[in-house]
C-alpha cells in the first residue's frame, strides 16, 4: 500500500516537471506576443476597432499595446497611461508630469478644489489633467487615475467621465465611475439612459450594486429570462439581499406581494421602492440624501397635498434655497395657496399682515395678474425683498432674471430701466461677445485674426508692418503690457517685428515670478500650466490686470505651450461688443 502511494506521488512529480503545460519555454505568456496566431475574424475585429479609435488611442497604443485574445488581456509590463486627450493637442507629451513631485500636484489640486474656477480655468485644467500621461514622481498609477476620476465626479463632469470610460478599458476605480453615471441617470428619472451605461460593466468588474442594476435593466428591456439567470448567480455568490430579492421577484411577477417599507440605503433601493409601492408617498427631510432629493424632483414625487400647511411650505422653501428642491416648484406651490378676490386686489396693502410664505405667494399671484410692465417689475422687485427678508437669497435671482427678460425694458420709465437691467443674469457664454478689431490699439488690431480666425501668416505679416508703422507715428501712444503680450506671441510664432520696436527693452520693465521661471528650468510643463490655472482662478483672462496677462503668456511661450497661450490671448486681448 505504501509502495503504491509512493509510486503515485512519484508519478505526479514527473508529470509536473515534464508535462508540456509546465515546460520552461512555455511558462512566460509575455514572450513572443507578436507571434501569437490571430484568426482572420479576429483580424477584422481588430481592424474595425482601430478604425473606431481616436488618434489619441492610436498614439498611445504604440507605447502601450493591448491585445484581447479569448477573454485574456495581454499587455506590456511597463507603466500604463490613462486619459482622454492626445497630449500633443495641448503641446504636452507622455512625460509631462515626470519631473513633478506627487506632493506638488496634490497640494495644487487641493487649493484648486477650494476655488470656483472660471470657464477658461476649467478648460485649461481639463486639458492638463486628462491628457494621456505617466504619473508624477512618487505617485502610483492607481492614485493618478483616482485623482482624475474623483475630480470628474466632484465637478459633475458626466460627459468627460463617459469619454474617460470609453478610452480607458480597465482601471481599478472603474466600478466607482460607472456607478456614478448610473446614479446620475436614476437621479434624473432617466432609467433608459442609465441602462445604456451597463455597457461599461464587464466581467472584471465585481460590484454587487452594478450587478443588481444590470439585472433590473434586463427586466426593464423585457429580457426576464436573462435577468433570472443573473439573479440566481448573484444569490449563489451571496451578493443579493432580502430587500432586493423581494423587489425583483415582485417586478418579475414571481410574487404578487412586496414589502411597503421604503429603503433609503442607496439610490437604487429607493428607486425600486418608489416603483413597487402602490400610492408611494415620501416626506423628505433635511437628512434626506441629495441624490434622493434629485430623484424626487425629476420623478415629480414632491407634492403639497395641503396648501395651508405652513410648516411644510417653509421646509420646502429652505430645501429649494439649499439646492435640494427644484426652485421652480416653490412658485408652483405659491400659485396653489388660496386668497379671496379682495385680498388679491389689495395685495400691496394686505401682504404685510400675512405669514411670510403667504406674503410671497400673494405678491407672486398679483404679479401674474398684472397686465403692464411697470406694475410687473414693481411686484417682482417687492418679491425680491421678501425673499431676502427670510434669507432665501438663492431661490429667486435666476427666476427674477428670466421674468425681467420677458419685459420690454426700453418701454419702462427711465428710473426703472437701470434696476431692471441690473437684475439680469448674463450667461457666461454671452459675456465675451463679438470681436471688434481696432487698429488704433495694437492688442486690439486685426493682427489678432491670426490667433482668433487662423488668418494666413503672409497676410498677418503685412498687417503687422502696417499697424506697427501706424502706431509708431502716434507720439502719444503708450505700449501697454497687453501690447507686449501680443508682441511676445508674434515673435514666438516666427513673425518679424519692426526694428524700431524695442521689445526686449520694454519687456525688462516687467518682472516674472522666479518660482515660475524655475519650473521652466526644470521642464515641468504640466505643473507650470497648473500654476497658471491657479493664477487665473475664478476670473477669465480678460478680467486679469495687463501685467499678469503678459507674464502668463510669456511663461507659456517659454514652455512652448502655445495652445493654452492662444486661449488666454483670445480672452484677454480683443475688444468685444
């Protein structure tokens, strides 16, 4: 018996050492990747994938080759790069962070998180953070990716997040990113769009929340048999829950009863509660999660059954002011509060005798009944004061702006026109306006067409000669820092300035921060651009002082970051109407 056991063990050892599966020359799956046979169908699939990929992915692929064969991802053992944009589009490269310390990037982003960045600052920041690149010195790939994903989530950049998922197949925080997209669609009561995001869920993502949502989506798309199979698997893995099983069984028609208890543990559970409980009613409070508030808004589940319930109205007003409730809902509530005809007719005299919410309601109703613009404006401005009285300053500005824009301001008495115009909230996209070229001022001249419209270089050089000559004849003309910013950019791009224009002499009058010049010496391209985002901050470039505009553009020129430089110039220099 012992001899038999010994022979058995000896046989096993011989098998392990000499079996072709474990031969030394077959162990390393990373070797001879290019010699792996690929079927003709695989070639066609790969060809189609390559056609569909953007240039960014094609460029990165030369350094980071990934093949998918029979479900196994085989990739180079070198560091991976993650992003959205081709780095060359912004004059960067894959090593744009390599000379920057991880702590410097963390500290800078920490400061930026505390600032409400302008549109221009955001656009520049996005080009920096989401260009494909290796991580900074001392930062892992995981932390670098998490940093990007967290920024997208914190800033509600759903479109960019989706682009990131499309261009980066595998990364550790993928489930977090997908769940965020899923929840954003549930928040908006747009389940169809949310179910489309399950395409980002693959076999490598082991996340019970996403698996549960996938099962529901299969039911939603009338694929109940598939849903049942996945549900059984989820149960076998002990990843389901009593609540979820109850709801899915009810939706599948397996059971005709369901628990009426509302589950607020997560947004999916709350959504399932809302669609399975007959006569669903939920009273949100200050403790209610923001995502649940948003879903209640989108699904029109916030209702005021009793218009005389003053406490409830005040709760909803506070919720709207805090951004939890759609602000327009407040005005819908105000319309439902009943007043007799005499009270309405004399609203201006009677509102002071009413509860604050009722006072706002009667003035709003009186505004709706007014038939001339002067009266409408008076009631709108009175309503503004009533909101301010209770500290509800966030509910009204956008509504007031929208209502005033319906009024013909020019037909108002002059003493009212300024008040009306000052309440209009101008969209940021409209702030800059159309460029008006002025050849009497160098930095406003048609030379700018090169940066704004992509004017032909030969034509621009002729304009330079003419306009510089014209300005030099004006003895009173003062060369400003903005003029120097333009001149510096022209020199950088290979244009010739007149010999009598003493650029270097003029430029020496302006100091450039030494700490920023040091970044150039250290070839810290990305970090320099990030520091410039800090400098611009909440402003757009046209709001900066001329000296700051000059040293920003000068630094960008020195670092060959001309794409970002052009963005700054296009905002800062032209006259707009």
